[in-house]
C-alpha cells in the first residue's frame, strides 16, 4: 500500500470464496484458485494477494489523471468479471454477501480528491 504514502488512493476488493471452500478440500481449492486468479489479475494489471478462501485485489488510482483513474477502475471491474466467469465455469461461486470493496486513502488525499465523473 505504498501508493497511499504517495497520496494516491487505493481500491481494495475482498472476494470471499468460502462458499467454494465449504464443499471441497481446502488444500485442493487453494491450489486450484491460486494460479488462475493470479493470472487473471495480472492480465489487468491488478495487484493481488491470495490466502486460503480470501482473495484481495487492489489497484492504485491517480486522481490527478482522469484517464488513468478511469482506466484503473475499468481494469478492476473487468478483472472481477473475469474472475466471476472463471469461478462459475469451474462450478464454484463467490460469496457475494461477504465480498467487500474498500476505498483507502490518506486524510490529505481525501481532502483534495476531486473524483472524475
């Protein structure tokens, strides 16, 4: 999260895969998820962290550059859509009730933020 130190906000998406883990051996699911989800995230330039049934996707935003700001959000949206597609195609599912999106920024950044429409 070094972006926050550089006064750039970060969007963090916490995907919960517990619905899948409830029905299959944890080690098997972790192995199945790690590689494909990482590949999907990398295709969109989205950073990620995988641990057990939790997947964290995050991307930094540049509020001073409207094109970069919009592009980063679109990439994150497409990444999540592709992950959802992969999960569905593999007869698994995300737990939407436990999936969260968090906007992180320094207090200085929040005060000066003028988000593009």
